[in-house]
């Protein structure tokens, strides 16, 4: 009986120890949860400033000369001499090349002889008509003979006219054997060499009137073309001079669409200065078109409108910013500010608000760090 009582007491003690151990574990769990890690939030701010707000569009384009003249061959023949080369300055009507004229010279001799003979035939026909008119007045010949003489005169006149046309054509071809520049400028293309075959409408030279002015033809996406206007400022760079920034203004907006890489684009022409002669025809440029611009306005970074410390969207249609404050409200050190947004630029947005002034700090970013242990 005594042994049974001892066993019962031992069981009670073990049960009590188990309850005590469970209580200790529960207490440790609660302490760990209340004093354990929490997620820290780092708030980043940027100051409200006064300055420039720019809205722009990025485009690409190709450079070309403003006025260029393509010199074409007007006859068939063999190039005999070339008197100019790339990059040379030429004057208006300066001789650039000649085409062999030996065949044309032979045609000139033949047509000249035919023309002289036609003149003699015309003189003979005229003399014959004068004589027959006198004979007809004396009733020595018939009406039919007189009419035949008049017909012969007209025939001689027509022959003379035909040979004069042929002669003028040959002389024109002879003049076209001398290739001259249509304007003063710079030779930017030479497409012939001596002994080359020249054919009608073959390109021989390209003359640029003034390389100090250039056209930049830019491709604008159809979604942006509505904001492109004549007179807008354009800045651009070329790969040959990556550290140089060139400027121009839009001179023309074209209505005709083109397709580039499966996309519909519209072209605009930018007139730009090339006084330093760095820009070359055919260069590819990366350009920025200044769509809108405001100076000395109150502005905030664009990202200030996309951050919300409460993590919920505002569907009222109004614009809000979160201004830094000294005391914490609901553990968030910012206060909501209602603002009126003006020009939305590439990096900054124009704002108006009675609760904002230059130098105020605005929430622009929230970074959440990992859990950190509080000291007990």
C-alpha cells in the first residue's frame, strides 16, 4: 500500500513539472513576439525647388544638306576628262568634266551640209516661183504649173525647217559634252572617272550649295506627332562627336506617313547650324524635341506622385504629395498635401499649393529594410 502511494505522488510531481514547462514555453513565445523583430521603413525625401520644367520626346533621324544639285548626263558617250574631285569648291557654270564629242562632231558636219543644201533648194524654189508667176501673168503657163511651183517652195521650206531642228539638236548635244556646275558649292559626290560610259540621266556629280546649314530629318511616332510643331527647339548628338550637343529648330512637319520597322511614323525636318562643319550628310542623330518648357516654377520630382505611405490608391482624381513634418502622426512622419499639378515634364512636375514652398521636403521613396531586434 505504501508503494502504491509513492507511485501516485511521483506521477503528480511529473504532471506538475510538465505544466510548469509548458507555461515557460508559452511565456517565452509571447515575449519573443512582443519584443522580437519588426520591419523598419526608411523614408527618402527631396526638396521642393524652383526651376525649369521640360517635356520632351526622344527621336532619331538622318542628316542631309539643305540644297543639293544632282548633275546628270544628258547624252550617251565616253567620259574624256574630269576636272574636279570630292570636297572641292566649285563656282557656278564651272566645267566639271567633258564627254568625247567626236561622234557628235561628225553629226554636226553631216547636218550642216544638209542645212546648206536645203537653203539652196529653198532659194531655187523661190526663184522658180517668181519666174512662173511672171509667165502665168502673161498667160504663158497654166494654173496647174503655178500651183506646182508654189508646192515646191513649201516643200523646200519644210525641209529647211527640219534640217534646222536637227542642226539645233546636234549643237545642243555638242554643248552637253561639257559638264558644268549648276550652282556654286562643294562637290560631295563624284560618280565618274575618265573612260567611264556616260548614259542619259546617269548621275555624274552632286553639288552641295552650303554645308554650313544642314537638315535633320527625324522620325516621330504616330502617338507623338500631334505635339510636334514648327519652331520647336531640338537638340541632338551624333556618334562621331558624343560630347558635343548640336541645336536646331523644326522647319517642317510632313503629313505623309511612312513605315519603319513595322511602325507608322511621320517625318519632320529640323534646320540646324553647321558652322563648324562637323556634321556630315548621312550621319545618324539621336535627338530630343522640346515639346513644352516653363522657367522658374515651383516643381517636385515626378516620383513624388507615385509614392503613398499607406499603400492605397486615391481614386478622387486629385493630386497629393506627402510633406515631411517634425512630429509623427500614426507613426508616419509625413502629412498629406493637396496640390494642383501643371506641366508634367521628363523629370519634374510643376505644382501649385498654399501648403508648399521652396525648400519643403517631399516624400519620394520608401525603402523597407529587413527585421531588426529590439533591445529588451
